[in-house]
C-alpha cells in the first residue's frame, strides 16, 4: 500500500527532465553561385532545464524530484496523471527530446476526470496564431461546474476582470487530484502552494506541496535549506 497518492502538476514533471535535446538555430555563411549567403542552420544540443534555474530555493526543490521518482519506482508512493495534464505538458515540450522526465519514467496511474466529457483534439489550422494551450483554455472556460469554479478562486485564476490561464489550468488539475482521491498535489510552483494554503472559503481536499514538503509529510529528512 503506497504511503501517498501524489497527483503531478506539469511544473514538477517539466522540472524532472534531466536532459533534453533541442534544435538551436545559428547563422552560417555559405558560398553558392559565386556569392556568400547567410542562412539559418540548426544544431542538435542537449540541455538540462534545471541548470538554467537561478532561484536557489526552486533549484533545491528541483533536486529533490529524483528522490520522489525513486519512491515511486519502489512503490512507496503512487504518482497520478491526467489527460489534460498530458495535453498541457505536450504543448510545452513539443520539440525533439533525447531525455525523459524522471517522474513519468517512474510510472504513473492515469486517473479519471471529475466529470464525464469528451472533445476532439484537431490539428491547429495552418497559419493560425492559435496554440494548443488556447484550445485547452477555451475548453476549461466552458466548464461551469460549481466545484471547479470554487477551485478557480482557490488557485487565483480570477484577479479582477482578468482570467489567468495558468491558474485556470492549475485549478482543473487540483480538481482532478481531489476527485481521484489523491493525498497530495505535487508542484514546483511555490507561489501556488502558498496561495492555496491561505484560501479558507473552499479549500482543496488535497494538500498542495513542493517536493520538500511532500518528503517531510512522508517522514523523510531533507536538507536543512528546506527547513
């Protein structure tokens, strides 16, 4: 029996990449037809997304994701994942990749949606400025379920007249997590964790945690920097 059922936020999955191969553009001069032409060529380069993080607190949290993945591999915890999280994740990482996120490699359980729905994912029209995220946001905005509306407030999706897209997606993920009976919602978005912790009107029925907070809940000692 796993000690915890942990729903994965896409921020945590993104930061659990340890290697990523991308195409990096550069200008190169080529001689053709007796003239020198400047063209754009692309080189394959391997990046570690975590190496670009400059915030020391966030960097420390990211380093703990490997421990979380190890716990999932030994079945001490169960990692949960949902279709909408996969759609959001795919829109972020739709590039050639030589690496894999450690959290997904550790094995995930796909969970059902809070409500029954279906929609067709169609290719973006050529020449359109619309993105996969835009399509997802339009879908989420169409949902008027009371619990989802409550969680939007808990996640700060509405501040004034403006709807914050990322927080709207966060609210749906939290809804999926509590509907699936998750004990924890794992994210590297520390602002989201603080925001949810302060919400009193309709708090989520799942605990939003960073990697260090999750490990503390499991009784695992972490570096003093996280105290």
